[in-house]
C-alpha cells in the first residue's frame, strides 16, 4: 500500500527587512534528493518567539495525518517559551504531522515511510527529544541576544550615545495621510505593517501640533 504524503515547506524571518524565502532553494533541493515533491510553500515575516504566525497555522490546518512540515532550521519553527512550545507541539502532534529540519539529521528518516512500526516509533521518539533540545537552545539564544541588546542600549544611554531607531519619515507621512482620509486603524496596520502604538503616537503628535 502506497501512503500518500504531502510535503509542506515553511519559511520564516523575524522582520520584513529579512528575506524569509532565502532558504527556499535548499528546501526544494533536500526534497528532491529524498525523492519527494513539495506540495505547498508557506512564507511569513514573524517573530519565532511568538505564536502569532498565521502562515504556520494555515500550513497546519492544511495538513493531513502523515504530512511533512519541512523547515531549514528548528529555530525557524520555534524560539518560543516552554508553555507556547508545548502548545505548538500539541497542535503538530494532534494533526499527526512529521517535522523534518535540514539542520536535524535525526529527522530525515521521517521523510520516508517505514513499514517497520518499531523503527518508526523509535525514530519519532528520538526526533521529538532532539526537537525539544534544539527548541530550548534556540529560545536561550533569543533571550541572550535580547539581554545583550538591552545592556548595550542601557550603556549607550548612560554615555548619551543612544538615539533609538531612525524615524521612517516617508512611511509616517503616508500613515498620517491615511489617518486624515479616515481609514481604519486595522487597514492602516495591514497596509503599512506599523504597530498600534506607532499609530497612537503619530495621531497624538498631530493633535498636539494642531
């Protein structure tokens, strides 16, 4: 009996300035080397430390039992804290999706169907353990970088050198025009990628000037 299995590639970058599709060729090459074909690709620019990832959950909702979630690195899937990682794992487990990562050789066996139930279960158990370990390392790396960033900002402030991020004047001007035209906050956020706090600040600054 031939088991029908779809491979779904997931590519993520943290910011809109980063190229989320950078590893696409590597994922397609890996699938080709394993005799597999990628059925769909899901790309988004969202933080790996957050569960607010529409494309990832769209991928999971599209999956059938036995489908493969293919990623370049485990940290593309998770830089989550322990609680959120467990929630994501539960979603993956409940849908019976196999996670295969290019940087996790223990997962590569999940890319092929095994007629040996014992081998398949052992492979899954080992892979799940490795996923947990690498996800924990990815989270620690994320927290360490955030801590160093805060320390650097604090030191720069003490020395009077910190100026913050440069203002995106062209984007802010466009946002102000959208506000003046009466567009909703949700539509502006969707169109520009700005935060609600930025919208609030710009609106308040405009009122002060008036």
